[in-house]
C-alpha cells in the first residue's frame, strides 16, 4: 500500500488548535490545516503556523509558510 502523505504531516495536522502553556506566562500555539490546492508556496497542501507568545500575548517568534 502506497502512502500518499508523510506521517509527520499527519502529526502536524493533529496539533492544529493546540496551545501549550509554558513557564513565566509564555505559550506556544499550533495551527495546521489542509488547503484546497497545493501550490509552490504550500507544496504539501498544508498551511501551518507555530508561534511563541509572551505573558502579554505578544507574538515573540513564529514559523509559517505564509511567505515564500
């Protein structure tokens, strides 16, 4: 049986909507979902975002595929 998607991508999709609370008020948020069509920017067909926020809800750092 041929796999159509990497196992790691399924794990990423499973993290969608999860928020982890860290020490000193920091928190991490995961967003990952399927898009209607893959593109050069989103070759696997999954839009994703991983962000770290401080206790004031300010985004400290983020990783995503929103930009080429």
